[in-house]
């Protein structure tokens, strides 16, 4: 375009020069051809490369009022003009459309009180003009008054009715509640009074209520809502712990974690689940036998018993697994260990209806030789579908339970710092906040089976089909 314009100007000047030359000699009696040629040659040799191109920037006119009533969006209206025509218009880097006359409209979001937008216009000669516009939201900044009439210091039945009122000098736009960081649910009418029936899925629930007025001023209230436990259960729960850190004969056999782990789990079971716990630290073989024989005499036969072992373990005669007491004689293992065959025999004789054995030791999978040979994990028992907690409690009473958890699933070694026991502690603490009642299956699938070294969870002899072991939070 520019090249064609330059050529046109050069030809025009040559023509003008020729005309002037002819005129100059028109009054003379003759024309000096040589002089005419010299003049034409001089004009034709002149350089016109310094001809000035169009440098005029386009003009931008904004029609939008820069003060916006408290809204979340606005339309920027305006016009761009240039004699050469408009090539493009951008707002904050986004190319927008415009008509033949350069008029444009563009919808923008207003996320802040003051919102800055940059408009860049370019004409057909690539001249650019930039202009900034600040759209300021205005309106009342006073927050609504939000009142909740429920007393959340007390436990709530599930479902419960949330009641309250939101007041403001201007119209209340909406009131919403958010339960356990879930979906936002609108519950208000335009007058600000509200009530809503809410289910409490966990034992401890986080409840957020927000009130927003027409100017987007917001008041937020947060509560912890505890669900009331209406479980009826008279049976008692017990736990016996055998934890060994120190050994008489094992070279390099000292451990650091079992006793601390046992105490931490016993504290959780007593404080949060109402268990009666007995802990024996560094027990001998004789102590293990006497405690199991004598402590269970006065136990509730319809209750539950957790037997917990933590320490070293081993195998003798290829397939006889055992737990290592403090006084194990390495020269006479079979006579001084506490064998899993003895433990299975003892459990068969127990009158307590529900028993769970937990063994955190090397080769602990030998508690179940049949399961180890098959290489399978037996079923958990009752398959709990959507059901209320009282039904879970009542169903658990129907069947005799004999289950075990071993810290390895293949009959091999496990570390001193047990990943399984860490998961057990984590699960007991977390599920206590979520539920009043949960099963071994809940604990296993959500926590225990996620340990780095996967455990084996299965059934011992005399376990009835559909039997399950449950955990009920302290009333």
C-alpha cells in the first residue's frame, strides 16, 4: 500500500515538472529540447524515499459509567475511530468484536471493588492507542446479621432442623449451608427467616451457614455439630495387650515401639470406645498363659475381646509359628515360645462370643496356616449396606466371631516401626469422629489394608459365616 502511494507521488511530481518546463518555454519563439531533457532528468533522479507515512493514532471514546452498582459484571461500551479504519480492539488482552463504525460492547467480570481494564485499539496502518478504565463497584458494605437459634453445645438428633434468621437494611439475597465441606444448599426465603431439615452423616460434622445481601456483603458462621448416639448396647468390650521390647537371649533383638504402641491403642480404646484394657509389658511365656486363663473368667460372655500381640515372632519346624516372649530360650524354642497353635486352642475354649486377635510380629500370618497355604484373604463377615447403626449392632450379636489380623500376609518379616499399627491408630481416631458404630470391614478397607506391608485379615476356626467384629463409640 505504502509502495504504491510512493510511486504515485513520484509520477505526479514528474508530470508537474514536465508541465512547468513546457510552460516556461511556451512564450519563447522556440523550444530548447536539450534544456527540457535536462530538467526532466533532474526531476526523475530525485529521491522520494523520505515521504512521511500516516502516524496518527486512533481515538478511543468510552461511554460506560465507571461507577457500577454492586454487581459482579458490567458492559464496557465505546467507539474507536481512525481515518484509515480500525484493525482490532482488545480489552485486557482479549480480542473483541466491533461494527464498521468502530462501536463495541464487551461484558466483563467485576471481582474486586476497583477493577482496571486496558483497552488497546489498532488502525489499519498499525498505529496503536492504549487507554485504561477503572470500574468501581459502589453500594452498602454493612454485613447482614445472621442468627442461629439451635444450641450446638448439645448433641443433635439426626436429622435435625436448622433454624435461624438473617437481617439486613437491604434485601437478603440468599442464605446457604455447607455440611462437611460439601455442596452449597440454599435454604432461605426473601424475608431472611429459614429452617431446614439436615441429616448428620458423621459423629462430628462441620456446618457453615452464609448470609448474603443484595450488595454481596456476606456473614459466615461455623459450627461443629455432634450427632447424638441413640445406640442401645449392654455388652462389654475388653482388650488384653502383650508387648515385648526387651528379650533375655535374642542378640540385637531389642525393640523400641511395641510397648508404646500398646499403651497408645489401649488409651484410645478406653477413652473413645469404652474398653476395659489390661497391658502386660515384656511378658514371659508363663505370664501370657496365666493372663489369658485368669483375666477372661469374669468377662461378659456376650461381649467382645481384642487380644493384641506386638514384638518378635518366628517359625520352628518349618510351619509352626509363634510369638516371642521375653524369656524365649533360643536353644529350646518349642518349649519356651508362645505358639499360635496354643493360642488357637485357647480361643476355641473361650466363652466370650466375639474375639479379634491382632498380631504385629514377624511371621504372624502363621496364626492361620490354612489361609497361608491358600494364599487368600477370607471374607470379613456381614456385608453392611445402607443401614442404621442400631441394626448393625443388633446383627453383630447373632453370630460367633473368631477373626484375626496379622501384620504380614505371606509369613515373612515386618519392621519394628509398624506401618500397620500406625494405620490402626489412625483409623480408630478418625472413625470415632465419623461414626457411632463401624465394623472391622470399615477399619480394614479404609485404613489397615493401605499399610505399606499389607496385612492378612481372616477367620479362625469356629468363626460363623456372617460374623463380624464391631467398634461402638463410648456413650
